[in-house]
C-alpha cells in the first residue's frame, strides 16, 4: 500500500560463489553485535508454525505496521487535517507511553514497518514491555534494485549502505524481531523486463537476459520472432546493442519473461540475505512484503533466502474474507511460515472525514460493521496453520483529504483527533488470537463443497462490483478444491432450480507494456472453459481489463475489468438447466463439473473436476 539463476548465464559457477565474488568489494570488517538477547526463531510444532521468542515462548504476532506521531507542527496543514500527536501530548515520550499502553490493552505485540521506534523503544516500564519491532530496510527501493543492474558494484554498495545504517541502529535492541528487506517491490514482470532491456549493453543484468534468450531459442531469431515483436532489432547481434521485445499474441513469450523474473528474484534475495547477515545474524529475515499479489517464480526464489515470507492481504470482500489460494499457494511454493503484513477495513462512518475514495480497499457503512469484518479476518488468519502473525495497517486515520498520493482512507484504530474507534478496539480487546491459534487444527479449518453444492441466493449477480461480487454466495460450502497444485484462483459453485452458477476469483496481472500497441491480444486473455456432464457449455474470455466474452449466447458471464495497478480477476457464469439437458434442478440431484482457467498468455492454468450432489 505504501507505494532459479541459469548456470550457463552466470558462467557455470555456484550461486553463492557468484554473490560473494560480486560483493567482495564490500567485505570490510564489521563490528559484531553486542546484543546479549537470544534470537527469535520460527518453528513447526505438530503441523502448526509459530514465532518463538528469545525466552523460548511460542507466540502469534499481532502488529500495527504504522505507529507514528503523525504530522509535525511544521508539516501540519489545517486545510487537510491529519493526526498530530503534539496536539494531544506534551512530549514524544508521553505519546509513546500512552500509545504503547493502548496497543498492549488492544492485545498487540508488535510495531513494524513505519513506526517511531526511538520513542516507542524508550518505554521501559514493565507494563509496556514486549512490543517487538520489525523495521523495513528499503535496501532495494532506495538503491534501484531489482530495476537497476544487480550485478553492478555501485548498486550493490548503495543497497548495502542503506541497509547497514538501519541495521546498526537497531540490531542490539532486545525487542528486534526481524527485518523486511523492502516494501511492495511488486516484481511487475514487464516493468522489470523493460527496465533490463533499456539498460546499456554493458549491464550485467542485460547481458544475462541476452544470454538467456540466445539459449532459449538456440540462437535462432526466427524462433524468437514467433513469441516476440522487436522495436528495432532484427537479429540477436542487433538486440545485443539495443532494442526492446514485446509479446506477440498467441506465442509463449510470457514463459520466457517469467523465467527471467525468477533469475532476477534469485539475485535480489541472495544479495539481501548476504547483506543482512553481514551485519546481523540474530534478526529474522522477513521478506519484502508482497502487495497482496505475487508471482510464483518470485516466491520460489524468496523461500531459499528468508525465514518468513511476508505479504499484505487486501480482503476481497467487505466481510473481511479472502480467497484461499492467496496464502495457501505461498506456503505450497515456499514451505515457509507466512507473516501477513497489512490488513485493513474502512467505514464510511468515521470521525476523520475520510471519504475512502482514492484507492481500492473494502469499505463498509459503519464502525460496527468494520469491527465485525476485521474480526473475521483476524480469526481466519489465526486459524491458518502456517500463518505466524498479522499486522493492522496503521494506528491513525489518513488525513481528511488524503495523504501525499491522495489515499484518503479510514484505516486507523484512532481518528485524527486521537480518539479510539471503540467498536474496533473493543473487539480487539476481546480477541485472543493466541488461543485461537493454539486450538486450531494442523489443517486449515475451512469447509468446502464435499458436502454438496449449496443453494445459491435469489440474485447471484447482485452488486457485481469489486468487494461485493459473490458476497452473498456461500463461498465456504461452495468452494471447490482444484486438481492443480499451487493454484492462482479459487472456484465457487451454487445452484438455483433453473441454473448452475460458477464463480472464479484469481489473479491476472496484465500490464499494458507487454504489447507494442498497449492492448492485450484476444488470444492471450484468460480463458475459462466449463463442461457439465461431459458436455462443453461455454468458453469465456475474461480478465485483461476488459469485459467478459462468451462463445454461447445462452450462458451469462459477468466479469469485473481490473482497475489500473490491480491484478485481481473476478467473474461469474450462469448455466441454464436447458444447457445440461435438465428441466429443473432440485435437492439430491447430481451433476459433474469440469473447469479450466488458463491465465494471461497461457502462463499458468488451474483445473477443477468433481461430481457433486445438490443440497440446501
């Protein structure tokens, strides 16, 4: 919200040797930490992951990732009022004491990301001990990695200097839990591809891309030309000197781009691990906080170099629920515990005057509804066996008319006048996530369609817009487990006497820069195919930021075109009974459903196949 490497490419030497060689210029002697405290750890105990404190106690982290004093006297703008602690407390120390006490009362254990650590860590009385910290190093976003050449010594040195300064300031703090290397890098595939190709021919990053392309296409430009369009180059030799490559519709170029994305991710995470461990071997490495979206290739690379995988989690529905694949696939790809680094819910009813209009986040009407939805999110996360913590986005609301980028949401636990939202904070006081985690089973406690397809609502397409579409479906009992490992979408089903309804909610990250003309080729849009009773009933083109298109006029398809910067794809399908040779559906009937969802450019697919009984 806050804005596998190829051996042939890298000369055949081992990954670690390459990293150490490229980083040798910065191997100056570093003074060892004097921190007498033990280290935090992660542990899988009876199928459930936990954070382990230096005292050996297992715990579930409850954090707030932005706990700051707000606007200073010099920054405060009366035309755009914001949270400003100096208006309510006589000193930063008094603010820190009161804020720490509040957070502990609301059962929080951790402050992270963007917080005024110096003041908060100064609070030493026993009542307020135990607020751990998780700072962000910004080592890539500040140095330009992964967009700039990650094999350039100057860029590596810049990343190290940024990280070193922050690490040395906090590494001896007993309350240090660990470090985020960055925040929301995004890893946008085409942006990194383009940034690499625009680098000079001497760039180590660009050289590796060129070597990979030659190997991928066996030096045959005609083979490459089937997958890509070039702006100026007509051969590998010309491309070595300059030029960009764009996807050609219908080709397999997206797979090549994703392969190179994995190379870049491996390099970044290996550098991040080495730099952090050079200055501190105690703090956990917590990843780079995915922006509620990730590429599988990036997660696989990340897993080899972190203790915990971190991701933000934007609830997909106003009730605070989220698709199952989002966290399950991270764990399936990484086999590492997951830290959810931002959750947020907002309400139209708020005391800061936030209109909640500049950005895409779930908004409910009242603070009572907000507290209920937030509780739903916290409780669901506490029961997921591999989730070890969750952070609320921020302590105070954003300024009345928006922060620096216009984002103007009621994200706070307190309003801009320092008054707590008692509906939300009261809910938190009564919420014991540690107890929920301890009682949860080793497998996630979620129902699915194995008990039969549930009856659908009277209006299955009601409010088919972001955060509301399919909200009135039973998305637990109607959830269909996929046959495909590490899926990037969920499937939900329900029925009415006159039709079968299917819904998908997944990712379709399509950037305009993939194509020379800036638009997605029809043959590259996501393709959703449905068969019922062995008969194909529809094929629909969805995603790609455009309206859904279906090959059968008798089948209704609705989809939500993505907003700029979003990776979400949501669509639903109504299959009338006449399409499956039935006159009417009723309780006890059985149907066989087969679905396939092929993502943008055929980069990935998900399959579902199952025979169901219809139930109430």
